[in-house]
C-alpha cells in the first residue's frame, strides 16, 4: 500500500540515478524532500537519518560500502520504489 507519495514525476527512478549520478541514499532524499529540502514526512526523514548513520559507521569501520544493502536494511527487503511510481 502506498504510504508516502514521492515527488519525482513520471521519469523512472533509475533514470534519475543515471542522469544525476546520485547514490541510492541521495536519490531517496531527492525523492522525499520538496524544493526547499523539507521532508514530506518525519518517517521519511528518520529513515534517511538511519541510512546515513549506517553509512557513516561502515565508512568509519573501513568496510566496503554498498548503499543498496543499507537501503534494503532500513526500508525492508520488499520495499520497491516502483510501488510509489503511480
């Protein structure tokens, strides 16, 4: 079920990643903030903050960074942006 409506328009999220050279986590922020960089919901902001916290820990620990894994860990393995493309 759609919980939050993204604001990325009709262009696919993959196209946004490619065009803007954004990381998966940066794209999430683009997707759920408005033109003034305000979050569309507190839940979206909290999830972004959690992703960034995990990302920083991985970097600090000197581990290999894979933002797709972080994204799935925070949002759940079944989360798909295609659900929000309508």
